[in-house]
C-alpha cells in the first residue's frame, strides 16, 4: 500500500477510526445491556 496522496492518508485514517469506533461501541453496548438487563429492560417490555 503506497500512501503518497494526502487523500490516501484521509481514507486510511477514516477506515481505521470507523473500525475502532464500531468495535468500541459493541463493547460498550454489551456492558450497558448486561448492567441494565435485569432491571430496566424487562420492566419496560412487560
């Protein structure tokens, strides 16, 4: 991969950020759902 253009850097950095943000968001949602699973969501559904 040859990064010569500034646009190449922008595409590479945005791709890495997208992967990192989605990975961090998945971890955040898992912990959020685990902490709220027994109290809030069951009472809201039923």
